[in-house]
C-alpha cells in the first residue's frame, strides 16, 4: 500500500462516521502523489500523516431560550485545523446538518484554500446544528450570545478569526461580535464579515460570488473565451448566488436559475438587475422562499428539486455552471447532464459541491473545472483583507478592495496552473490547487520541527 493510501485508510479507521471528511481527505491526498516522490523530506517528517489531524477540536453545548420561554440545547463546534502559515481562519455555519465530520471537512479544505490566497491565514471552521430559519431576530440574538459565551475562549485576532458561512450572515456576525466585545471589552478584528460601521470591509459580502466569476473568466481566457453572452446556471439564492449573478451581469453573461431548499426556478429570459434586486429583498429582508419569484415573474418552479435535478430532467442548457449552495449537490448524473447540455466551465462557489464521480466526469470531458478551494477563495481572501484593514485601522475604497480581490483570484489561477504543469498534469486545476496549497503549508510545518 502506498503512503497516500495508508494515510487515507488510517484516517477512515480513526474517524469511521465522518464521510464528508473522508471525501475531502481522499480528494486532496490522491492528487499529492507527485509530491511524495519529489519531496522525501516531507515523508520523513510525516507531514502527510500530520496534516490530516487537526491541531484541536472544540465541542460545546449551547443552551438558549426562545421567545416563549422554552429552553433549547444545540451543539457548538470549532475545529482549529492548522495554523502553520497564520491564525486559524474559516467561517461559522449554522444549519441542522452540521456535525463534527462536516466541520472537519470544511476546516481541512480551508487549510489549502487559505494557503492559495497569498495571505497569512491558517485553516479552521466552526458552527452549530442551530437553524436560524423561522426564528425571530430576538431568538437568533439569544442563540448567538449563548454560542459566543463559549467560543470567545478560543478565538482572537492573532489566534483564530471566524467569519460567516451558511446561516451566518451580517445579522449573526453583528450579534456574535457585539457579545464578544461586551465580554472582552476589546474592539479588535476577531470576526470578519462585520458591518461597515464597525470594522467591516467593502466587497466582503460580494467577494465569494465575485471571486467565482473572476476565476471562471481566468479559466475561459486560457481557451481564448470570455463570459459575454454565455448562459450561466447558478444554484442557491444566498449571498454567494446573489453576487455571482451580479458579477455575471457586470461581465455580460446571462444567469437563468436560482434555488433554495424548497425548489428551483428557471428563468429563460434571464435574471436581470431588477429581478436580482427582488431576490435580494426576498431573501435578505423578507426571508421568503424562491417559489415567490416564480409566482411574481410567471416562470417555471420545480418543487423539491435542485437546480441540477432540473438540468437533468428538463435538459436545461448553459455554457457555465456555478454550484453555490452546499456540499455534494452535483452527482455523476448531474455532471453528465451538464456535459450533454453544452456546459464548458464549472466554477464552484460552494465548498466541495461536486462528488468525486462528478469531478471525474468533468475532467474526462475536458471541462474547465475550478474546484472550490480555488474558485471560491474570494470570500476568505477578502476576509483577510478585512483583517489587514482592522490591523492598520484603515478602510479601503470599494475599488481598491475589488482590485485586490481580482488580483488574488488571478494569482490563485496562475498558481494552480503552474503547479499542475510543474508536477506533471497540465491544466488540472484540482491537482494544481491541492499541490500548491499543500506545499506552502508543508514547508512551514517542516521548518517548525516536530510540533
């Protein structure tokens, strides 16, 4: 058995009930064989065995009271995976599906994503199985306060800097940061995604979506193509999907789809700026369901189906795909349907939204495929820029931040392409991103000795 397969097997044996984490470890390690052969010093120092073990895992109970006086108990998590190149950095996810395996998968992915950004950030992730949907603002506030009562012990501007993720937007970050300040009596950049009034950065809400589109543009340019007049299939309807659509419109593409956990809409006329504004109000202010879009704009609605289910069932055509909802939303059948319906480029706005079988189909059919750790790194990159502004007590203009974000995405694209070329698989963004992200962290771990 090879070293890589041995590490994967032992990881599965130690953590048998964490399939998402196993998937993430396999996806990364299976592309690292060329580094084993070229860097014996990493083998001797057991870097491969060490990098799949988090520095620490924090789990805690979160008791809180709803508006009717009933007490609820949720679980809280923070996995501090690797800080070899900087403070732990990664979002908080509030969703009923959250468990330790999912947080470990996200934290592991974050190591390499953050390494690619060019900024000094380690990898971490956290969250809770709390569901903010259907809760009042007061109930969300009570939960966030209870969550921070434990989390504050484990974070700090030079230790661990959380951000938002699924279920954690500006509202939740405000409550979390407000309570942190109250406990510590300290106004410091310990959370990112903050409001502009209290230390946030321009472009931060937009960054993940914008970055995924910028990355798609860089991939297309390799084949002398661009985004103009191309039809884009987008999943989700949260922050990432909304700003993916906004940047697609900026660059001349035609987005046609949105979804939430209840169903999917397909708007063949295209989601224009007025419709996008409607979606932002629907989702961010009224917290409604995407079904209302179908009713108000008289377009097809597909209940209980994902965007990719509809692509497969209805033969929806589009050159571009931006999975922006959640992990493993695209399976092998969905991937084949995208290929059959003319897709040439997939840029992942979510974390690990494609199964390994789906990725294999994309690569076998020579699609331009941007994996999440590269394509959606715009969000954490701008979080890093927010940290920089907090540290220097400065605020940059929208244009400055967007320019820096665009530059980072171009750099990530080039770094991934160059690493794939150097390690023998030209054009493979998955392998290139993994190798480049890994080597930077591995060399730092090597420099520290056995710690």
